[in-house]
C-alpha cells in the first residue's frame, strides 16, 4: 500500500481527472460517480477505483461517434467549468 498523500497537482492525477471529466460527458455512470463525490456521498478516492478507472481509460482509447447534445451527461461548458474549478483549487492549495 502506498503511503502519503497524492496531490491533485500530480500530472498523472491531473490527466486522469481531465479524462474523467471528458468521459462524464458521454457516460452517465461516470458522471453519477463524480456527482456522488461532489455531493460528499462518496470519498474522492472512489473515483480511482478500478471500476471507474477502467471506464475512464477505455473511454479515452475508444473513438467516439458524434452524439446528440441531450445525450451528454455533462455539457462541454460544464466540463470546462469543472476543469477551471479544479485548477483554481490546486492554485489555492499551493498558495496556502
């Protein structure tokens, strides 16, 4: 087992979170898992569980066909907002 904290400014975690945000646009299960974390119903580490990691990584490898906007779990604007909030939170933590 790894000891110590894994910080969000870690490039691997940052890339994974970007992939998770993108996958959340297309996969309602991933989007729901993310919302459970943001609503404090699940710990943030739950997004790194093999179940979600495999879905996120598989989604990054599979070519996507265009889908109607109403089928997206998250809009492109929501993904952009989440990324901006993530960066702002990392900046805030680094400044503290």
